C-alpha cells in the first residue's frame, strides 16, 4: 500500500474514471494494525489493486468532507467519489470480496485508454 497525503488523494479523485480504495488509520491504533495486515494479504492476492493508505491525523479536512467517523476505515472511491465505507474489517475474505471489483474497474479503464 502506498502512503498518500490529502493533495495526492484530491488529485486521484479529480479523475472521474478513478476507482481505488483508501485505508485510513492512526499509528497508535491496535485494531488499525490488524486491519492493515489483512489488507496486505488481500493486496498480495490481487496484484495491481489500487489501494492506498493515509494517516487520518493529517487529513482533518478530508475526514470531515468524507464524514469518516472512526478508524480503521476503508473507503472505496468510484468515479472520483466515495462509493462505500467499511469500518468493520471482519476477515480477509470479506475485504477481498469488497476490493476485487476495483481491480476489474481499473483493468477496464486501462483497456479504454
């Protein structure tokens, strides 16, 4: 997972064809560390998955705009807009099923270009 800042996220969201996921965390959150490990497993099984992470402590403006209530939070962005928020990272298989469609959308975008 690539670490991104607010400016980089806004740039990615400006592309209305963009489909990606952003994992929001805080460094001292134990649940966030567990969720990140599960996301790393998913990322290893889905090469090319457009998955980013960001420390919410540096994203107060975006957290307010996207109405992020707590961490860990996984936000799926489609067409440059928030499509889905996941707060409960129950299992690797749940995360896999939630994220796999993004890989297909990203591949479809590349074929159209």
